[in-house]
C-alpha cells in the first residue's frame, strides 16, 4: 500500500503546473535583460504548463565574497544574506529555470556567476534553459560557459535555447522582429516542460544520488 501511495503522490505532483523561474542575469546600467525576460515570461504563461516567476538579480543582494564552507557541505546552515532570500526561495521551489543572459567579453555576467555559486542543491536534477542576447553571436559564448557550469552542479541543460543576435536592431516595442521566434520559443518550452515533469517525478520517487 505504501508503494502505491508513493506512486500516486508522484503522479499527482507531476500533473501539477511546473514552477518556472526566469532569472534576469544582468545588473548592468541600461541593460536589455528585463525586456527579454518579460517577453519570455509571456511566452511561458501562454504555453500553459508553467507557473511563472521572474527574478531580477538587480533586486537581489549578491556579494562576491563567499563563505568558507561551500553550500554543498553546509546545507541548510549555509549563511546567505537576507537580501538573497527571494532568489533562494524561488530556486528552491523551481521545477525549471530559464537564465536570461547577455554576453560580456565572450562570457556571462559576474552577477549571474555569483547567483549560481551561492547555491548548489537548488540546481540539482532540474532543467535549465538559456535565452541569450548580444552582438553577432547572440550571446552563444555566454551560454557555452553556462552549460559547463550548470552541468557541474548536476542540472540538466536544455539544448534548444533562444539567441538574439544584434538585439539592438532586431527588437522593436519589446518584441523580437522575427515572426518565427515564437515557434522557437515554443520548442524550448516544450522541451523544458517535458524535462521538468520527468525530473520532478524522479525527485519525488527517490533522492538524486549527488
């Protein structure tokens, strides 16, 4: 009976809307990230399989100096600043994450690295997708670096991301100019929803062996 109950709970959990956290990775003055994140959030809400929350790192306390003991070892005792709590709570409850990042000098912002490094279990066995923007490469160099980092943290990175080259000319009135972009966004969200449901069910059935 216990096994049947556990299976039923896992199925019911999987059927609930996936909690998606969209993180605005840049805190730079004049940044374009909030515009991109707003559009992505609109697409995710229209998709119908996500409960969407947007977290802007500009609103989060993100010191670059980290405690001596890493979060993997400290667990719940890890001393995060109180001003980081909205981010930590969002990542704790997330079934999936979208990182919205620019490309700075062929990589991603220090603010996003700090947000990642202040956490550990919050990424484990969860899918992470990437939406990038930049010059000719559309932020792809930033995403390549992020894929390496998130894999180290036992996250599952989604292959089909979104990249916006030369966003300063390809967007108008808060929307991308290419009409096919919504189709690409739907593919990203379909894959993200599949992984979110699959991994949520797996986590409910057994602890991840990290």
